[in-house]
């Protein structure tokens, strides 16, 4: 009888405390470590290596990441890669699997995992966008076939280590990717933040410090240069995922294939030439981001003028506030409810209208494919001359800066 009581007490103690008898803070540290490894596996293996081929991974990290994701997420590589590639191909359209522009920020934030599961059942998506993913024996017979088995094994391990509290650890692990990747990055990363580049979609950098989500916070940078293995581009930005990739490179376990080009600048040339044109085309997203800053600067100056005149609550003030928020974006990216206000702001402020019109003229230099390089250089020179004589200080400064760009 004493033996049975002892066994009962031991089992009860294990059920409560687990094999490790870890304290609360130790459990928290363990949870943060394992969820961070999962984030690293998603950004390095699934995203940068598999979806975009930005780097090649050796067999050791590749198999580790596949096994780890099988246990901690249950996600199938083929499905994740296909859905993400479709997101880039159809970004901000009705066919985008998880765009807050078309589906609403609340839907993507709260139901991101549901959107993922629904798209994972789309056989056309899988057939069209999943080429090149692992298709070996273990992928076909274990990881893809029994995706639920891995997360079940993780639950057993967590409970064995921490007892009843292990179930909570497991629940956090299961919610980590849906919360941060499917919710925050796919949602907030296309809704709020700063933009280094005027990419064609609504992508934003959520934070300049890519720590919590492995560097994925730098989402605008990624959408501008999707095949870059490094997401940070500015001196003040940090991509922890890139740090891990460099460590893997030093171990001989990874090989970077591509990183984002850095804009080159020199002295102001007397006139724009072929080198200037090539530099403009190569760095067009950053150049257009600089142009956007000039637009915002003119809006800010006009707002200051209205404020000094005591017109902070006027209709014109409201129009300019909307223009400051949206005028630098392409018209098809501006909410329909704001288009009339922006049109009125342009009509009331000729400098703004001039800046928008000349932006479209500048963009034509790299969107027209039926014009010779010599003609494009001549048009670029004419554009710079027109900008410098426009009487708009911000436009003149931009044109002078444009003549410093190198290929």
C-alpha cells in the first residue's frame, strides 16, 4: 500500500512539476528560446531560402529547420512556399491570400491562420507556386503526410518537461507563428509603419529593429528586394535573421546568393547621362521614396502656412492633411474615399499638382520599353532642366540630387 501511495505521489508531482521541476522564470525563458528558434526557422528556411532562393542552405541546417517546423508549427513547406509566392505575385489584389488592403486589417490580424489554411487547400496555388521545394522520402512520408504528428510530439515533450504548465508552453508555441507572422507581419506589415522604398504594394517596415520576428519586421525592404537574403538596408536597421545567416555562412552551412543593391552617389554632374539613367532605373524604388519625402515636405510647408493664418480647422487644412498622408502613393493605392479630397488639394496648391505630374513623367523613364537608351537620356536631361527651373525648391533639390546617382 505504501508503494502505491509513493507511486501516486511521484506521478502527481511529475504531472504538476514535470521532469525538470523548472521555476516559472525558467519556463518563460525556455518558451522564448524555442519560439525564437521557430521564427528563425521560418525566416531563414521557409522564407529566404525556399520561397525566394536568396540563399542555399546545407543539409544540416536544412534538415534541422524542417524537423523543427514539423514539431512546432505543423506547416508543410510546399504549402507555405506556394502561398507566400502567390502573395508576392498577386500582392494587394483580390487574389492575394492575406492582404489587409483587400481583406481588411482586422481580418488578417485575427483570422490570418484561417486565411492560410483556406489557401493551402487551393490545388491551383500549390501546383503553380511550389516548384523547387523539398520532395524527398521524409517529406512525402512524414512531414507532409503526418503534419499533425509533429505538434503532438511537441505537446508530449512540453508536458513531460514541465507538467501541466507544459500545455501552456505548447499553446504559446502553436500561437506564435499565427500571431506574429500571419497576423502582425502580413497585417501590420501592409498597413502601418515606415517605408524606405516606394514599392508597388502597401508594404511597410514595422520596426527598424528586426528582433522579435527574426528580421521580418523590415517588410517594405523585403517586398522591394524580395530575393535579397538581407532585409536591413539602412545604417540604423538591424536584421537578426541576417546575423544567423552570416553565422551559418562562416560554418560553411549556407551560401548567400543575393543581397539588395546599395545606391551609389558621387558629385553632381553637369547633366544627367547614361550612367545616371542606369542608376535611376536600378535604384528607382529608393529614388521614388526620396521624391515622396519632397511631396510630404511641400504639404508640411503648406500646412504651416495655414496654421500661421489660423486656418487649422478649415476644409483646406483637412484636404492637405489627407494629401500629406496619401499623395505620394499611386492613385490606385489611395482609398477611394480620399480621392476627391486629394484632387481638391492639388487644385488649390499648384506646387503639389506639379510635383505629382512630374513624378509620373519621371516614372515613364523606366516603364517605357519601346524607346532607345539615347532618347531616354535626353528625356531625363529635359526632366532635370524642367525640375530645376520649376520655381519649387524641393523639386530643384531633388533634381540636383538625381544627378549624383550612379549605376
